[in-house]
C-alpha cells in the first residue's frame, strides 16, 4: 500500500484529531528544556510509540553547550490591593521564557524595564525568551501596562534554572531500505497554536498513518526544541546522518496563509523537486523560497558540515503573519481545514519521494507495439485516453535507468501519479523493470 489519499486515509477526520491534540497541548508551558517538553511528548506518545531521550546540561554539542533546565510553577504581578494584574496560570506567555526566580516589591518605573509589550498591537501579549542571558521579565498587552498607576507592585516568578537535561522525542519506522526520510518539528514554544503545535500535531498523525504502510524508505520523526535541539540531535547522531536522503521541517502549517516551501541548501534535491511539483499542481496559490541560513531547524540540517537535503514546509512563514509570537496565535487562528490541506500536501510529497523509482525499458529499440499487448485503455478508464497514451510513450522513452519517474513527470508536464500508474502497468506487461541497485 503506497502513500496516497483515498480509502486508506480520511484526511478530514484526521485534521479534527490534529486540532484536538493542539487544544490539549495549548495550555502547557514549554521551553527548550523542562517538564513542559516532557508533558508534551507524553501526549504525543498516546498516538505514536515515541522514544524519549535526555541529554544532560553541560554536554558539548559542536560549538554549543546544552543549557541548564528551566521549570516554572507560578508567576504573577500584584497591585497595592493584592490583586493579580498578571497571572501566569491564565496565560503562560505573560512570563519571559527562561526567567530566573524573583520575589520582591518593585517600583513601577523599575518594573517597566522588565515588561515587554507590542505598542502597535496594544491588546496582544508578546512571546519573548531569554535562553542564554539570566534575567527576568513579564510580557503583557500594551493597554495593560498603560493602566498601571500604583507606585509599587509585588512580583513573583516561581521558577528554577539548574542542571538537568534537554529532552527530545524520536520515532523510527523501518522501511525496505536503510536510507531515511527525516521529518522534524520543534517543541519549545508555549501557548502558540500555529508556530509549534500545528507542526507537532501534523508530524504525530503523519507518523501514525505511515506506520501502517509498507514503505521503501525508513522514516525518522524527531520532536525537539528549536535550534539547540536539532544541534544536539545532530551531535548525538552524527555517524548516521549520511542515511538521510530526504527531509522536511514542519512548522506553521495550520493558519489560513498560502503554502510556502523553502528549498534545501542544495536547491535541487529530490525533496525540493517533489514539493515544487505538488504545489505547482495543487490548484492553489503558493510560494517557493530559496534557501537562506535564517529560519527554523533546516538551517542546522543544511549547515555546510552536513548539507542534508532538508527543506521546510509551512503556510505563513515566521514573522510574516500578524499573530506570530503573540497571544493571537491561538486556537482561533488554526483551523482543521488548513491542517487538512497541509496534511494532503505532505502526503503528496512523500508519495512522490517513496515511489520515485528509475526503470529500464526492456524493449528499447523503437516503440513497442502497444496494441497487440492490449495496453491501449489498460491504464485507468476511457477518459483522458490520449493523455494516458502519451504518458506510456513518455515513460517508455525516458526509462533508461537515469531518469526517475519525477524527472519524467517534469519533462512531460504530466502529474506524477499518472506517470507512476503508467510505470506500474508497463512493468506488469514486462516492458519495464527496476534495475538492480538503482540510484534515485
């Protein structure tokens, strides 16, 4: 059973399950380390048998060091009447992520130096971090800050920053070969539905579906904190990353924006060609971006020392939609229909990757006589007869052991699924064969 959309998978039903998982994960306060990440991975484990890995603080990972572990129990700001004007329990974005513990009374002017707002979005709370500088702070709406009039406030951040570990999850599906497809998402953001949780949910349910299939490639799914997580994973798995033949970073795939694909550093890897082929034939508007060393974890996988064929698939890229890294990136922004559309495109890309074989024409001297073999009309029904006959001619002509099915689809201007269906039929009639040890 190949990767495809049809009777085997109900994308609409799965999209609602994805949204339910996003809703379950939304209240959890995540960061690059800590119990929030572990709790998140526990929820993912309810859907796939995820292996959990812990890497100790202080571990050297290339030019970086695994940081201390951060955990938080509570935080608030109280006014002179003892009322909480900021409450971490109601919105975890209110605390500067990785804030050191503090409990004291602070003058208003001093407190404002520890408060972050978005003046041009006065009702939204920003999401900000301080991973590698020990400080403390609060995030609130600009309107909230402007209402603060008391001369002094009680502030409390009940957190710990101490030696522990960095946590990531991994799930491996064994295919027919040891060559791998890497699917990576980040797990480090707190209550942000699109930038983080949508990617986690899609990755989890994509893995669940693929685990039921017979696959050519082996598939490795990693759930890890952004930047330091992928750096740590690469350092821990450096001896085996040469097995990765294709890869995708999954992020921001639940919002209403058009689909974007950011190419790998190589620019012409098979994953790049497959993603572009799918988007060009999606019937929707889309954007193809060239690689840049700024963005998500693709920049680590594509660093020159690895240069892995890993692209990034998203809807609205980071920083391009107003709700990005704010309290407005909530459960109202992400919709099941956008999740379903993204999942459909992911499946289409992986369908190409896993079925993109090379063939040899076993009757290469001139065209074989198709009529006497009953091949006319053998592919599909009676509709698009000329298109299907043209597909047979293209596949026969280009199957020289050098061109892949995707190459043929691109050169012919025909969709990959038709080229694959044609190749399957011609193979049954002994006109094609897959060469031994094919290189795709």
